[in-house]
């Protein structure tokens, strides 16, 4: 029986992005691509679960500073870790958006991340395709923003209906609920205004919906976005052939 959310002892927000309907009547392949928060604290039981899921590759989107703070992935034997570090937006733009105070919208960070990272996402797609002989997992720190953008783009490329992409993004808020108080308190101690902290910690459906709308308005199609970043039509076709069942 298909299980979307996988319960691990020391990793939250771990789930399968298969089983989502596509516009042409298919669905994404289950047991092939997973998303999660960081894998740096996995127990032996967690590592055994990754083996049981036949996960052979972990794509770690965290920066070097994330690794210094939390530590490297510990996915267990037989799992190759591929570093693909990225940020959501550059520090200067982040400070500018935060400076807007009560007018701050997290969707603006998502929107601002797209064009500068077209080549990054095209390269990530290329690496994912090369490792889809077995299951893979894609993660950052919380598995919400950097991972959220990447997964939304992959699902859109697979032809998944927008309602399912939005639901997948919004599910993160529920799965990270236990960590909300910790992060909220940390942000407030750092001097961040409470409304901004709450906006950043949320996974509002309107955030990912706004990003998808901007993608359409600016690039026309998600295919154009990936091709602008360096993907080829053949790579896009191969990704769909591997990830979508009909």
C-alpha cells in the first residue's frame, strides 16, 4: 500500500512525491523520488529504512555553512551523497526584502530565486536523471524552501496538476509543526519581527501558487525555463519517461 509520508526517528518531512496526477491522465512514479529535511542525524533504523526504500543517492542542497552548523549527511552504507549547494536568494536581496517590514512577502523570495537559478535547476535535473536507476532523495535543511522550489519545478515538468503541486508544498507546514516553536523562538532572538518570522515559517499555498504563476508569466512554460537554464528537450523527455506512468 502506498505511503506518502515516511516516519523516521531523526528526520522530519520525509515523503514520496510519487502518486500525483498529471494533466494527461498519468501519475508520477511512486518509490522513485523522495524529499526531506536534512539527513545528518539519521539513526541506524532510519538508515535501514532508506535501504528498504532502495534509495541509493541523496542530493544535499545545503550550503557549507549549513554543514558546519548541523553536520554532513549520514544516510548509511550504499547511499551516495551529491552536494548541490544553493540558497533561496542572495544575502543582499534578502536584506532588502526584509527591510520592507510589514510588506514582506515570502513569495517574493521564491520568485526572485527562479531566473538566477535556471542553470542550477537544469544541472540538478541532469544529475537526477543520471541516478534514477534507483530511488533518490532531495533535501536541504528543513526541506521547505530550497527543496520546495526544486520539487515544485520537477513536478510541474512532469506535468503534475497545479493543485497537487500546491498541496505537496503546503503539507510541509504540517510535517514541520513540531519544529515551529524552536525556529520561531530562534528568529525572534535574532531580532526578526514576529510577523516576518511567521511568514517565513509558513508554507502558504499562495506562496507556491504565486511562484508558479510568475513562472508562466515570465518563461511561458516550465520547459522554457529549464531549456533557458541549459536542459535539452531530450533530457526533459527522458525525465518524464522515467518519472511518469500512464
